[in-house]
């Protein structure tokens, strides 16, 4: 065995022995007190999406839009490090035929607002070929944003 491995093994065994020796003769009650945790602050993130029409000038520009075959958009929100948000935030599903989307020149503009904790977050946006986030995945993107209290606009670059 190498010297480093023996040291780590001895340290691990010592830690286990010390952890097993809790001391004391039994459980003790901790007096109940007021909770020290407060609910997280929340903000509102406004997201907007442009879905290009099958024809029009948007097709000739740099792709900064969702594919014309898009029928639904799903937004998932994660902590800034990619772990699930706590408290959990339900996915936001927007169908292109909903009141969240309006016809504009060259396609459709969709807007959704999500209530989220005020912190650094990741917004994962996915476009699907069928309503309700079903069918083929056509496009996806992850956009980081730091959310403060009040309204926030989230945009990808």
C-alpha cells in the first residue's frame, strides 16, 4: 500500500470510530423555537419567443427564432448550477394556438411570465412539433439569468 492510501484509510477509520462514539446517555430534547428560515423572495421572469412562419423575411436572417414547425414551447427552470429549483417550479407549456401567442409580421410572437425565486437561474427552452410539449424536439436552448424582485426580462443572446 502507498503511504497516502494508508493515511487516508486510517483517517477514514478514525472518523468512523469517533462518529460512533456520540457520548451522552440518551437523547435530549431540543426546545422548539420559531423557525429561522424565511420563504425565498420571488420575482417574475418575462420570456418571449418568436416562431418564424414558413415563408417571410425571417427565414433569410440569422436564426434567432424557433422553427416554423413549432407547435409548443416548454420552459423548465433550474438553479444557476443546473440543479432542480427548490421549491420546484413546474414546467411552463405554451401552445402556439393559445392566447399567449399572437400573429406578427413573419411569424408568431409568444410571451410567458414565470414566478421564480430571486437568484441566478437557468431557463431551458424547448420547441416541439406537437402541442403540449409532445412530438419531435425541434430546438432547445439554455439561457442563464439573474432574477431580482419585480419584473425581469429574460433574453438569450
